C-alpha cells in the first residue's frame, strides 16, 4: 500500500517533476560553478604573480653551482627604490687633499690588523671604505669623519663604526670562515651591507616598534604573521604567559654543555618535558627561518623526519648543519657584541636600544644575504684590538656527513 | 500537495511545524517539532557557558576592541596552561579560561550524546546515532582529556581557536616524530578516505535513480524494476557485487566510526607507548628509500 494513497490527482507527478527539475538545476549549477571556480583560481594566481613581479617580491637570483641563491645587492636596493650611496663631491675633494698630504695612513687600527699591511696605504683604505662602508651604511665619508682630519675621532659615529668593524672581522673569523660546507660552495664575507643593507640606523627598538614585521621576536623568534606578538595577541597588553614566547633577552638557540642546540630538538623522547609549548616555540622559530631565508622546510630538513640530517636516500642536508652554526653566531652577536656597542649619541656610553639579532636581520628573505660579498683578500686572523667578546662561546661541534 | 500527504502523521502530533519553502532544493523544508528536555537544556546552557568563557578570554586578549577582535579572530586562541602547571588548576589568564571552557565543552558533548540516546530510544529507534556520535566523542576525549592526563600536562591539549587546532595538529605530529608513520593514523586516514568514497558512491547512486522515484524511498524499494534494483544492477555491472539498502549504511557507519576511533587510539598511544613514530617506522621497516635517515640499529 502506498503512503500516497489519498493524494489529490496529479500531485505526486507534480512533486516528482519539481524534484527532478531541482536536480537538473543543481547539476548544471555544479558544473558551471566548478568551471568558474577553477577559472577564478587561475586568474587570481596569474594576477598575484604579476603583483609579485611588479613590486619586486620575486627574487631575481641566480643559483651558483653549489645550489645557493645569490642576490645582487645593487638590484636588491633598486627594488626598494634606492641606489648604493657614493662619497659626496665635497668628501672626494677633501680626500684628495688628505691623501696628497698623507699617502701612509695616520691612525688606521683595524683594517691593517685583519687584512694586512696593504691597508697602511691611505689609497687602499679609501678603496675599501668606498666599496664597503659607503654603500653598506648609505652614508658619505663625512657621516663619520672630520673632512679636515680623517684620522680624528671627533664624531661618535666613527667610534661606533670602528667597534662594528672589529665585530665584523671577529664574526667572520670565528663563525663564517668555519661554517661546515660542501666542497665547492663559496664562502661569503660579512661587510657593513650584510646587516645594514644601505641604512645607517636599522636595527634598534624604536624602529622595531614601528616595523614589527621586519623584526619579530629576536633571536630565532618570529617575524611576520606567524609571530603571536605581532598579530597582537596579548592579555591586557601582556602576552599570555601560557604561551611562553621567546623573550627578547634570550635566544631561542641555546647551547647545552656539549655545544648542541637542544632547543630545536623537540621530538619527544623520555627526557622531553611534557606539554607542547616547546614545540610551539620551536615551530615559530622555524617559521621565522622560512620567511627570513625565503625557503621551505625541506631546504634544510628531510620531510619524513625533521630531526634527521640526511634524507631517506642518504643525501646530507648541508643547510641544516649550516643553520645550526649560524644560530650559534646569532647567539654570539646577541651575547658578546651588541651589548658592548658604543652609543652614537655618546660614545662613552653603551647602546641600550638595540634590537636582538635574528635571521632576517641579514638574510632579508634570501639564502645568501643580499649584502654579503665575495671577498678574495687574505685574512690575517688573531689580532684583536679594543673590544673582545664578553663570553668565550665555544664553537659548535659540527655535524658532518658520515664518511 | 503530495508533500502534505507525506507529513500528515507527524503534523497530527504537533502544532509547531513550520515549512521553509525557499529551502526546497536543499532539504526537507519542515522545521520542528524540536524537543528540548533536561539533557537538551543542560547541553544548551553548558555550551553557552563554553562560548561565553571563550569569548571573555578572546575579548581580554584584544582589549575588548571589536575591530581587533574581527581582525585577529582567525588566530585568537585560549591557550591551555603552561607545562609548569601540570594538571593543576591554573589562574584564569594562564590557562584557567581554557580549563573552564574545556570542562563545559566536554559536558556539552556528553549531554548532547545522552540527549540523542534518550530521543532515539523514546522514538523506539536503535541507538545507532548516539553510538556513532560517541566515536567522535571518544576522539575528542582522547585529544583533550585522556592524553593530557596521561602526559601529566594540560599543555598537550589544543587551544581553543580557529588557527589553534591546525597548529596543534602540526605540532603534535612534530613532537611525536611524524604522525604519518603512526599506524593508527594510517588506519584513521583509511577510514576517512573510505567513508568519503562510500558517501560519494551512495549519494551518487541515490541521485542517479531519481528518475525512478528514489526520493520516495519506501515506495521505490517496494516496487520491482525501480531505482534500487537498477542501482544494485549498476554496481554489479561495475564491481561484480553490490551492497544492499541495509548493508551500505552499515559500511558507511563502520568506516566513519573507524576514522574517529583509530585516530583516538593513535593519539592515546603517542607518548606513553611510542614517543617517536618515525623511529617506530624505522623499526617496522616502513620508511621509504634506503632508510639512511633511520638511526643505526645497535
């Protein structure tokens, strides 16, 4: 017996036809909607590609034979609408008078100690200064020098620059020259531009407050949208303590007694503390490195097991061991160098407003920092002048492929 | 109208029935009667409290600024207490909000399950729906309650927020090696993909038989040479065998519950029984390639 018994004549057929017409409409709509959605996705992707190219968000890098991106510093500046700075005409005039009077340097203390006797010639010092200092910090000679007496320490900027130069060579000597690397991979040099990128003041806390996306939580903390602080997650103005963010005063990358950076080893074992906060922190530090170097996770990691230094087929992940080395350098900068940089306002005082270093500070979205140079002059290690590291951080025991 | 013929027996029971004609293409347009009852009321108010507490926590985080609230909604999160609190009750702003919200969320789900159970039995139905819902409840309990208790830290549980559950998924996988190598996760994915496949096959089959009055299920099953017979013939032609109108639903329920139950077992075994699923994969010999990434066997 049908449940429709007693229905008005024709009602069942009318209801059936209604259902069928709805289905036909749905099918047509489904197909049309799918085609339109696919079209929209393609159109938006193409548009975004254009936008990225338009605003220079695409890296125009070349790969060297070791597979490392290289970015041209001049192009990098051009993309921000800048040109590398040149010594001013006034400064060049003053220099020509100075070099005529003093063909040998008067008071050069750092370059000649790290790069050799060659830098006891004023002309060679000028060449170095014009090649690296001026474009690096975006300032002409008079920013630091008294043009009437280049040897004088009248301007505090010169004192700061000297301390920075010592730091540059010490970091080069201790960390960059010792980075574990595959045979054939070129070694780059830290110069002023590596961190400064054409700006004299670029990494202090007041800038940080106005450009949080550039800084993030220092020391392996997080830049960019992933940073919980940068997206403004606070409780009454204070970051919730249940999310134990990396404090600016401390670095994410901490060494244990064996020189291992255990902070990044979050995979559980019997010694891993309960809770996921360490994992959260680790992941934010990793996202920081993603964006700071413009790479995906598998640039350093084997996707199947992030803890491993080799992939399933035995390929050694050099970038992972290199990143570990660089994190230790970052720690060195934060602990030993930034805290003893003299203040520009008063060179007898220490800077107290620097922001902590992080990967983005130099890398700016590229594997090789745009301001890193290939520099072929011999390096004379071991002569340190005014400032020394506060703490003698041990070099990491490098993790190398099994022979 | 034929539609009214269908609904007459129900209409006699209640006067609260409404019809939403504009939804005709989407579903049955009858709204109501709805039954509240004690368990429904408890579930409702418990859920209200959970939402209220969550909103308070989120509101405090954005300084009660509605614009910031909307802007940051995707990442706003009530975090569980930090590991230092273990399983203790934490101050409100250090995870106490999360504990309260989770308590009421759990109560809501339990009350809701009981509510489905009582309504099913009151309607003289077998309690298959509450049983199916319990599978999801088990997965919830495993993630939010049982696993954190076994690990002695509420910090192991996900926060409450849109991004939070995605982050937890990633971080939980990272912490326990690699969840893709968790065999229970594999089974859970099998259930997930299997149930979507079954759902698609079933839904398409029913829609395919619309011309044979499959929207009038009872009639159609009773008559020969109607939709069901043709649909079953279709699958015999395609696969060599077919489900029955009964067994297809058993399959669907089985696969769907398998997803949640296997997932829950996968969560529960992570930590106390296997801290690192990748290493387990190495031992089990299921890692790809020549396994250079596996630690050497001692």
